[in-house]
């Protein structure tokens, strides 16, 4: 299961979101729940657009 997620993240159109996640974690002090909430909101917005 985890390999399929990693292979999915190697898609070119998802890499900016992958790097944005690393930058967000590096420069903020959000906990995992807050990051999960932000991720859900971003996913819904991404699907709607």
C-alpha cells in the first residue's frame, strides 16, 4: 500500500503539492492534526478545480 502512494506522488502534476507540504512543515509549527485539515481542504479544492 505505501509503495502505491509513493509511486502516485512521483507523478509530475503532484510534485508541487509534495514540495509545498515539506516547505509548510519546515517553516510552521503546525501539529499533525492541523496539517491534516489543511491537506483535506487542499484536496477538496484541487478536486473541485
